[in-house]
């Protein structure tokens, strides 16, 4: 989340976006309704409003075009899966597109009975298959019963009705995504479709029906199998599963194969029940809106959504790594490497310095890796760094990724990377490097402000995951206060051998 902007240009954008003859009266009306209006001239005029059930709504007016972008973020990501049920957050996201009691169904009353029978049949089949002495004849009979129920339920389903409805409403960017820390749902619509969105999405989260679960599970299992032949996915999976031994950041977002084939629609329903709640979500709306109208519609359609007691998310703390870990994978693919160094987390005191460190090393063609390894010595095809992966809610990894250029080897590239790291430990970044990084971040924020959907994503995830939508601007202030020596100090603290996990992707040896 590297979102910063030149204050003068940002003010120009904000001034044109939020100009309104009756702005003072409108802001007073919003405050009377209980909304909070951001008044810091250095920040965009975001209006926040919280329903009594805990749903946080962030609104940003931009009247350049009659388009509105919506982004709903839940603190319900891969990290929140129970051990033994990895992948459920991702599966829940898939199921959120399968409809409600009124969407995607021809006859929900009849379908509900069938869904209960399907779950019962699946349970009986799982019990039979788990017995030490298998009764193949009984298993085959139960499989046939299960398939027949699935086929009968399928005849009551309207396929892809969500997509069809949104298409008729003129949507763009209809999508969802499951990340390590969260799940987010997004779409952009013509501004006169605000109430339609409120109707559809409040129904989606208040009345979900997890139909087609086992068919969708089969799709995800196939996606997992395909991923096992993707060297890049296998590389990242190996890095996280070896770098983390206790914390759930070790698990792949899609889940482990053994878990995928065992969990049920009931498990997905329980995940929804745990985490899909208004007090565990932030809704950001950016574009051609009237915030007063947004609040009225939100109260009308979302206020009946019941708040829940969110379970504790104080997961097992990752113990301090005390030894370097080196792993080799063999694939017929371009050799490459990934290395990770544990850090204290995005909200840790050293994260601003680590952000700058990653940019000093790999900030485009002026970054040290590019200048020395790609352009200078010509031993690498690429080399880059990133401050926090796979997530931001908990202590994570400072990542370095690189690939050798023939005829150079992975070991040569690793040695060159470590040489640059040792150099920055001893020689602090120059003032020019520090200024370049701040200027680039400011430019990134301007670009984000220009995008309704990008800004909606930033606001909702910043609020829900990092605790404040203003996080990007706050980090900028912290970076501006850093001294060059702080960057070298962070490198000496974290980029050390005993804190390092490295995975090599190698060509198989010829037999």
C-alpha cells in the first residue's frame, strides 16, 4: 500500500472533485446525520459513517463522470482458515456468487430441502469412505445417490444470475478476490444504479445460499491441480510453507489438496457465519455520489444485517527464526529464486524504513539491484524487493525475487544480492535516493486518486485491515521523517543470514 501524492497536485484534484456551491450546508447536514467529514486539507475529503450494526461506510465524491465504484472488504482471508480446513476463505468467496433465497433459484423452498439432503448424503458417503474396511458396493450406491441429488438440485438453479443482473445494470469490473488477510467484493456502476447495488449486495450478505458447493469445490480442486504444474505458484508456496512453521501465513490461499477434498458446505456456511458480519466489514464508495443519499439507502437496506461476535484472531505467533533455510525445487522452467526475511509487521516501528529499503534496492531502473545486476554486471534477468508479503495483519516477510541470465547461476545471483545488502548495511542511502523514493510515492498516490475503483480498494482495505483509511498518508509522514541511517539499521536488523529463507527453482538434472 504505497500510496502517496504531491500535496499541491493532490489539493488541485480534491478541489475540483469536491467543489460544490452548497458544500458547507451539505457537510453540516452530514454531520447532523452522524457522519464524520475529513477536514484536513492535506487529505481527500472522505466522509465516514457507521451503522449501528458496525458496518463502516467510507464515501469519496468525484463528479468527473457518472460512475460509482463499490468495494466491500471483510477481514476474512486465508489467515482465518482453521488448520485442516485451509482454502475455506477462498471457497466462501466463490460461494458468495451463487445467490440468495431469491437470486439464482427457480424454487428456493424446494431447493432448500434438496440442499439439506445433499449435505446428509455427502456426510454418509464421507463416513463410509473413511472406514478401514471399505464396502465398495455401498460406497458406489451412496455416490450414485449423491450425484442424483446434485443433478436434481441443479435443475432448480438459474446459472450466473448475478453476472446477468449486473450486466443489465451496466456494470464494469464485477469481481472478488481472496487475499491472505481479507476478502473483497467490487464493481463499478452508473451512478443512477446506487439503490440497485444496495438491494443486491445487502441481500447477498444477509441471505446467502451456498448452492452448487460440491460442483464448485471440484472446480477449485482442478485449479489447485493446475497450480501444481505452475513453477511460480509452487515457488511461492514453498517459500511461505518453509519460512513460517507456526503461523497460518504458511498456508496457500487456495488451500492444501487434502483439505479441499474433505471440507463441506456446512464448513463453508460456518465460515460465513463466523466472519461475514457488518462489524467485520468496510464499504467504500467512490465516484458520482450524494453522501446523504448513500447513508439513507445504507440505513434502509443494510441496517437489518445482524452484527456478530467475531471470534478471536490472535493466531499462533511465529517463533523467531534462528537458522538459514535453503530449499531447492526442480522444474523444467527458467531458474529463479525467492528469499524472505521475517519482519515485525506492517504496523511495526521499522516498516517505514523497510519500505524505503525495498525501494532503494529495486525502485525501477534507478534501484541498486537493476543498476548493478541487470544493467551493470548483466548477471540477472530481473531482481526486485518488496517490504511485506504475504500479508499485513501480522509479521510477514521482506521479499527478494531474482532470476539469473545465462550462463550465470542462481548462486551468482544470490551472492550479488547479498553483496548489495551488505553494502547498504554499511553505506546509508544518499539524499538523492531518499528524495526519489518520496517523489515516486507521491506520484503513485496521485495515480490512485484518479481511479475510482483503485481508491475504493485502498480506502476499504486500509480501514479494515490496517485500522485507518488514512494509513497511506500516515506512512508518508513517517517516511519523510526517516534518516538515511535508519535504512541501514533496518537492513542490519532484518536482512541477516539466520533470518533468511531461500528457495531455488532449478532445472532437473539430466539422467
